[in-house]
């Protein structure tokens, strides 16, 4: 039973490290693209939104 597991494991061991590094690289690049997209989206929405008043004056409640 153990020989059936060890044989393929020995054959796949040299491939495991590059595959792991490749997956890690894809994850890092994806995170970078996500962060850049978020910054661009927030910048565009901030530049295209109508300006907000600095000190909005609240009306007093009506007196009955």
C-alpha cells in the first residue's frame, strides 16, 4: 500500500515547488490588480460625484 503512494509522490516532488510558486504568483498579481482597480474606481467616483456642501444648514423643526 505504501509503495503505491510513495512512487507517484517521488515523481511529483520536483514539480510541486514550481507549481506552488506559480499559484502564489497568480494570487499576488490578482491581489495587486484588485487593489489597483479599487483605487481607480474610488478615484473616478470621487471625481464624478457632485460636490457636497461643507456646512449644510439644517432647518429647525416646525413649531406647533
